[in-house]
């Protein structure tokens, strides 16, 4: 069920800073780095309506998010490639006076602190250019 909030909310504002580098260090090694910081004011979230079965829109006061990601690609031959990535995200409400439950410093539910993944692929021809073999593996890990 959804409901219409009888209370007006303030506009959500965001100050964002993002930067990064994409580089081909050698012909067979690529590295990309990205960093970000977001400062929300009057972040809008939905919450259960305390007066009924619906939901209301409210301002969550302030939140700070920051983090980064490093991606690498290693391709020592035309047929073999390894991709790897590591990401870190920090997301917390700074304050949340109208929260139904608020623990200072608690992370937002949608944010995992760390993510890592690795993918390996081998591509080659079996018996000429029309037949080929591709073997791929992928591994991922998240810490929430």
C-alpha cells in the first residue's frame, strides 16, 4: 500500500565531487581509478506511515557518501585477459531526526562497504578462424 504524505518535504540538495584517471600503463596493462564524495542535505526517503498502513516521504536530514574504485586489465597475450576491480563505499546518515529508528553512524541499507571481483578469459582458435574456444571464470565478493 502507498499513501500520500500530508507533510511537505524540503528539496533534496547534493554537493558532489568526482574525479578519476584512465591510463594505459603499458600496451598490456590498463588501470582506472575513480574517487567520489557526495554530501546530501535534506535527503528524501520513504518511511512507514505511523498513522496507517502506507508510506510517507520525509527528509532524512543529512548524509555523506564517499569512496572509490580501482579497475585493472592485464592482457599479456592476444588470447588471455584478466580483469580485476576493488571498490570501497562509505555511506552514513549524519543525522536523521525524524527516523523511526536511528543509530548514529549506521550505514544506509543499500550500501556495501567493500566489493571485489575478478574475471579471467582465454580465447583461442581450435581448428582455424571459424572455430574458437573461450573459457571464462568470474569471482565476486561483497562485504555489507
